[in-house]
């Protein structure tokens, strides 16, 4: 494996991803990890990430200088390079003009990292400081017009530095550079696969769980399904799954989940039909935040009550993913980094008293999907678009009634079905229907109608923080509109939402 020491870079995650794309396992750890701890991990390589600080400032994040003496190849990127040079006899200065954007780089030593790469290449720079002198021990491998040390190599230690960012796509040769580092310099085999991950994780789960039981909440989404499938492989009947059907699920959602988990995995599945309680709690409520609050409360109650029926349950499994871990600043370097135990159950209160198992906390979403397929989950479940916890409640605007939910569910099913039929489901990130609290006049046959309006929302996004509306073909939109108006009773108008996020959000409430 390769370790990435994170100095607060916005790109640390991207570095890890690029390394994994070379089939080399990669983990992000805190920058202040000790050299002893690194040695225990026995990585083949270490990457020091970039970061917003200046190495000459007090309190700037540093690494344990002893790590350079471990004999493990080190690649410093941007701030990481400045740190390595600073630690090994060079000096770093503020540059008069901050360099940001594309630059042309001339390779002067085409060995190691630059093996097989062109002499002139485009690179992406983003820095306010740069290495001004490297002492005796380093020499430059590449330079740009303003940066004499765009890439450096140590004379006797396997330590390398890049002032530019190889992990971003604006450095077209970056992928090959990282490949050269992990395969050539570090000697990784490039054979890591998700199945290795699954096998290793299953073993760890067995060890931690022993003969106790684990509860896993199923939502119908891919993350919780993959967690359940992995746990089922590890501990079989010691796993109990709880699906709280809040009456706000999509069409056939409960049936799909039940089918996957009882037919295929034969898991101990508890379905709580809590729809009536949720509807009662939501009666007369139209304020979006209050709707969410009540749904959250009902969920906890329903989950708690079912969980209390499961004897000797000790653990709660959760589908936390890598980006969540990194976002929360909790990248771990503990002994059980893949399966972290603590008591902070997201969305569920501490008093439930379970220990938490998060077997996906080292994976990215696309890796989770691939793992799901490998574990035998159906494609439909694995590729399902994300669905918010409060479900259709945030897509049925204003006060909710059972009738409105039925209209929305039918319209939503048509939207998804047609987008899938057009082969565009996987290209879009979230596609759904929204029932507006609006009636408008229409004409059907010879009669006047005064019916509901459905908005179709489809967005493309990488991270759900920003999103653009999907440019769905007009003919597809026409088909969706015709089908909804013809087939869903109570709807006489369909609109397409062409707002980006920001300033709009993906959901309407
Ligand atoms: P917005 O509407 O804020 O949504 O642009 C961003 C992403 O988050 C999802 N979302 C939620 N997911 N519980 C969830 O589990 C929620 O309360 C919730 N609200 C929004 C939304 O579907 C989108 O993917």
C-alpha cells in the first residue's frame, strides 16, 4: 500500500483515487503520524500532499522528519515537496507572484518519475511559495519559466518532489508520473483489487464481531445495501437488517429491497411498516424543516423499537464512505482504519448504545458500486440514484397526504423508467419527479380540468455540492410529459426544472 499524509490539501482525496486507479491500495492518514506508526503500516511508498500553509510559518503542519530515514520512497507534492526540501537542507520562499494555472515544464532529467515522458509537458501549478534552493542533496528534474525547481530528486534518499499537481487532469501526464512513482520507484505490483479488499474486510469483521450480533439499517440505497451484503458474507445469520418503511419510499422500493435481501442473501430482515405513524406525525405540516424534524424523530422511534427486539445486538453497521470521513476531518490512522468503532451514530442518538461498524469508510462511491456487484447485488440496486432520508416528503411540496404521495410515486416511476429506457440513467446523477402544490387549468377531451402540476428534476453532478440540470433530449421530455399526463390521474401539466445548484438546491424542500 501507499500512504498519503494529508496536510490539508483539497486534493488529498484525488491523490488517493489516482493511486488506486493504478490498482495500488492507498490510504490517507493524518500528517502528524509518527515514523514508527508508518513503519508498522509497512507501506511501499509515502506521498506528502499539498496544503494551504507555508513551511516557514510557526505552527505550519509538519511531518515526522524521521520518515525520510525509513528508506521508503517519498513523493512530496507542492507543500509536501517544500516540506521535504526544507527538512533535508533546502529553503523555501514566498514567490513574488503567486503561480496559479497551467504552466509549461521542461524535463531536464528523464529518470524515475519522468521515465518515458515527453521533455516538454503541460502541468498545473497552484502555489504561493516555492523552493528557492535545494542545497547539495537535491537536483532539479524539471523546471518551468518561473520555477527552477518544478521537480526535484534527492541524491541518496528515495525522496522526490513535484511543485505542480500530478493528480489533477490539467496535468495530462500526471497519471503516468504517479504510475511511475508507485510502480517503478515504490515497486508496487499494481494488482490490488476490490475482491482483496472484500476478503480482508470480511476477515476483520469476523474478528471484531465474534459471536455477537450486528444490526444494519437498510434504506434501499446502494451504500447500506453493500454494507449489509458484506456483513452477510462475513457473519451470515448474526446479521439483522432493519428496513423502516416510512411510507415515503419510491414505487416498489420496499419490494425490491426485500427481494434482494431475502431471496439472494436470506438475511434476517425486519421490515417495519411505519407508514401510518409517519403520516400521522406529518398531518397538517407544510413547513419543510418541521417535516424533516418530525420524520427524523419518527425514524429514530421506529428503528429503536425494532432494534430492541433483536437480542444480543452489539453493533450497528453504517455505510459511511471515504468522502464523508475526509469531510469530517476524521481520516484515521488507528489500528482498525477499515472498521472503525465509535459511538457517534449519524442520525441515530448515542443512547442506542451500539458500537459502530463502518466497513466502507475507505472506499469511494464508484468503488462501493463495483463491490456491490462483486458481492452479487442486483444491478438495479447498485446503480440506483441517491435518495434522501426524508424520502418523497421533500418532493411532495407542502402538506402531505396519501393521495398526493400516490400521484408522485406514479409520476416518479415514469420519469425513471423513461430515462432508463433512453439509456441515460447512469449518465445522470439524480432524476425524479416533484409534486407541486399548484393546480392549473387544462383541457382533456372536451372537458375543463383543474389539476396538479409535476416538475421533472434531473441533475448531473460529481459531488452533489454543485449540480447542473441534465440536458435531457426534448423527445425524451415529451415522452415523459405525455405519459405522466395520460397515465397519472390528477396531473394535467408537467414542467422541467432548469435551475442549477447553486443557487437552487437539488431537492425542492
Ligand atoms: P440538496 O437538495 O441540498 O441535496 O441540493 C443534496 C443531496 O443531498 C440529498 N439530501 C438528503 N439526503 N437526508 C439525506 O439522506 C436528507 O435530509 C437530505 N436532503 C437532501 C439530496 O437528495 C441530494 O442528493
